[in-house]
């Protein structure tokens, strides 16, 4: 990955937030009853938290009776679901769908504007860095998140409006675990064995970066809006596939 930009993207998570994210993953069928949880290392890497945070979250789920842990070479943490758990799945999915839609509605209100301003205000060095980020190809979920966040936060910085940059950064941190847990649970693998899942990663970033680099504000704004709407549809599709049917959410005025 490029060393040209360091955006300090580490998310300071609490074990309670991570426990909630994993609870949703289990309840929505991301792991079947009896299935093994990913290792501490996989969870820490995939969700951007420390291994100590993972241990505390797993302990919380064990105390709730959602998992049990075995020690030894073939040990690990395993899912334990009651018959009543399946009845709660659709309700949880509906809530999660709404949370995702709210995140993207917020982003749609801010990031296209940031792209427009960036097209008129970015320095030559920043435009070069942006194009380098587009060219990078992630090999796992952690790299995907790092590059994606680097791209969007650099555009926010290039807009030259400090409050907008801070708000977009805070919004991305707030939505990171919600969306990445869904993606890691149902839409992607956390290792690098299946690189096809990340093919075309930069296809929608490219027209945004080109419009900014060529100082075309209206095109940059439109390309960012298209990108965010497509990403929101992707997450909704992943969630619906997970629960085996449509999941209702609020309609938004910009759709």
C-alpha cells in the first residue's frame, strides 16, 4: 500500500460495541449453530480492533449463552443458538438495514459536496496521491477498509473545510463496524485466498478521482453520489441474501 498518506484510521472500539456487532452476526445467520467463530486474530484484523477487545467481547457473548469455548488444538469459540433465536432474525435484520440506510443517507448529504469542492481546491500533490490510492488493489478486508477510508478521507481533506472533514471522518468511524461486520459476515472472506471478491474495487473510485484531478466539480459530485448509492444497494443485497428475503427500510427523499 502507498505510504504517501497516513490518516490514523484505527478505530477505538469498546468490547460492548464489538459484542453487539458479533451478536448481530450470529443472530442473522452469519455463523450457524455449532459453527466456529473466526480466531481472535481474524476478528481483530477484520474489524480493526485489538485482540484484547475481541477477548472481552467473546467473554460477553459466552456469558449470554450465545457461544461456548473449548481449549486445546481443536478448540475455539462455537455458536450456540436456541430455537427462539431464529424468530428474532428478521427483526434484527430490519433494524440493521435501517442503520445502514441512515449511514448512507448521511454520507450522501456530505460526500458529494466534498468531492465538488475538492475538484476546485486540491493541490497537485493531493491529486497525485488520490490517483495512487485508486490504483491500489486490496488483498483482504483490512486492506480494503484502509484504502477505501484513505480515499474518502483524503477527498474530505481536499475540500478545505475543516468541519466537513471532521464530520465525514467521524461518520466513517461510526459506521465502520456496522458495515464491515455485515460484509465480513456475509459478503466477503477476511483472508486473501479469494481475491475475486475485490476485483473492480477502484472502478467507481476512478471516475471520482479523474473528475477531481481534471478539476470538474459537477462530474466529481455526480460520480460520488453514484458510488455511494451503489454501495448502499450492495450492502442491502448482502443483508437480504443473509436472511433469505426482502428486508424493509425507510424510503429516502434523494432516492
